[in-house]
C-alpha cells in the first residue's frame, strides 16, 4: 500500500506523471497557497513557486500554512518559504524551485514548466503571464476573485480560466480589457488592498487543481483544453461562462501561432547565449518589470 | 544538447489524418511544420506553429522511393518560413505503433536537403519528423555543418497534455 492508492483511478502511469511534471504557481498568498497544498497532497514532485513578498499579519486570514509566528518574526517569512514548508510536510523529497521575485525574472525556469497557475491580482500581470504562456505553449490557469459593493450588501465573484494554445486567451474572454488596464493603472498605489477571504479562494483553487488534473491525468474522455468558470460566491455556484462559447467561434487574434517562440532566438548563438546572456536577460527582465511598475505609478 | 518539440494535440491529429490520405501515385504523403524556437534549460525547444501538407501537384512520380517532392514544395515552405523566421520540419508517417525509426532513405535525403534550408533561414534549427500512430521521432540540425541529433522528446499540448517519443 502507498499513500497514493486511493487515487489509482488516475491510471497506471499516474505515478510517473506526478513524479515528472513541473507545475508553477505564481502568487502564493490566497488561492495559490491552497493550490500548492492540494498539488502536494496529490503527489506532484516538481514545483516552481513564485512570490516576491514576505507575509504580514493581514495574510493570516487566507494564507494556508501560515502561522502567527511567521508574521511576528523580525524578518517575516517569505511566502515562497511557507509554500515550500507546506509541500515538504506532505511530499517526500520534492524539488521546489523558489523565486522570491517578480515572475518576469524567472522566464527560463517557467519555460520548462508543464502547467502554470497564476493567482495574480493585477490585470496587467495576468495579461503578461497569459502572453508568455501562449508564446511558449504552456497551458495557463488563471484564478481571481473580487468583492463588489451592491445595493443590498456585497457580492463575492470570481473566475477560473484555462487558456491553452489555439484557444481563447484572457483578452478574448474579456478578463483583460484596455479599460480594466487603464482603471488599474489609475488606482495603482492607492491605500488599501482588495478584499480577499479564504473560502472563495478555496473553491476557485480546487477548480483550478481539477483543471490541472484533467490536463495531465485525464480520468474521462471529455476533457477540455479551455475553460471559463464563473464563481458566484453569494449563491455558492460555479458555472461555465457563455463568453467562452462565443470567444471560441473565432481564432484568437491576440496570440497567433506565428508568434510562438523567442523572437530573438538565433541557433547560431545558442551555446553562447546560454553561457553569457542568461544573467543579463534576467537583469533585463528585472529592469523592464521595475520600469513597468514605475509607469503604473 | 537536448531538443524538445512541442506541438498542439489537434495539429498532431490533423497531420496523422492528412498523411494517411491516399495520393494518386505517391506511396505516402509528406508535409511541413513551421515552428518557433527558444533556448531551454538543457537545450532548445521547438514550438510548432502551422502544418502545411504538400500539394498534390508538387509530388513527382518516382517508383524507386515511397515519395518524391519537387522544388515547388520547398519553395512554398521557404516562403512561409522566411518572415517571421521559422524552423522547418519535414514530416511523414510510418503508421503502426511505438517509437518509429527513420529509414536509410529518410536520413540520406534529409542530409541532402536539410542543410540547404539554413541558406534561407539561418537562425533557426531544421529537421525531419516521422510519426507513428501513437509516437514520433525527430532528427534535428542546429547548423548546416553540424551533425544531426535526435529530438529528446515530444510534448503534445491540448485537451490532454502528453509527452511521448522520448529518446535516451
């Protein structure tokens, strides 16, 4: 008997897949912490966890695996360290690649991932990550939630999206719009964070993990390479969005197949670039990310 | 260096179906994939963009080989691959199951025509792929004067995400 016996319906090859597939989780505060925990319990071994921040006390209401002590330390615990701690508490000898920085600095390791799950608040960040995933043909799962003021209280809403090559992207689905980017840019730096609570994050994260599993270890024949699930946290339902069916009628015009790959790739420089330009490109990504942040301000 | 080839599952199914269509006189069909590329942790990654069957009129009757294609097929492929620069992968199928092997004719003819592709698109790798019903093999050239290397593995992206055709 092994610890994975109860999920043998995932197939004879499931242990090999769990041992060898690499999954990145970007944004580890809310939904990302649930996803890390669930993937570790499922038995995945290779993780890339990315978050530039350390915890603070306000994260304790939703960050799975965080303790009071993490926030009380003179130097509070990095969120990537909590993710690693959660994984190691479940999974024997995992490979956890931690990036305590912006995801844009981790392009090389992200290119080698089999699935990327983004739990990012920023619309711009979602957009950039979706573009990256389409360029390098990586299935991208995005989750997000928000709380809206209504006439009779509040509405908790959210979404889970699976975007794959040749399927509608976040722009096709109306999650990333020029208007949303503009509004976000205007709000940037204002006091107060977006409302976040643990239970909707858990629902969205579980659905995201379900999508990861049906991609990598399909247990039925009607799997899909694109999904848009809308969450109504007041009615406690998750339903497929009509937007996906509408968007899927036309090829994605934002990320055409001809844009796949690194536009600066040159096979004649392949060995040279691996030895000498890796750190430079890493630094360049940091500079671009920094300038982008300043522009948003 | 390890080279991987990533392609949409739908394209894979489309290619298998297309390559199994009978031709008026050729014994088998061939096509071309265009692909982007990027450096990868331990080598290179080729990212399939489009698949183009060779047009019927571009086959040349030749009973000494299973299939022979003319300059028109290569000209059309080079036109598609020039801008943006794309890797060119000649593809055909041997059918059957399991890891397919290239025939001697496959390798000899590839050694003749693949290096010439670098004249038109020097910055990208090029090569040949042979499919089976459930796997594939690839031979890739990373320069006109360099020896070919087997693709390390294929990655199919789509409604299920699969890896196949792994070579040690």
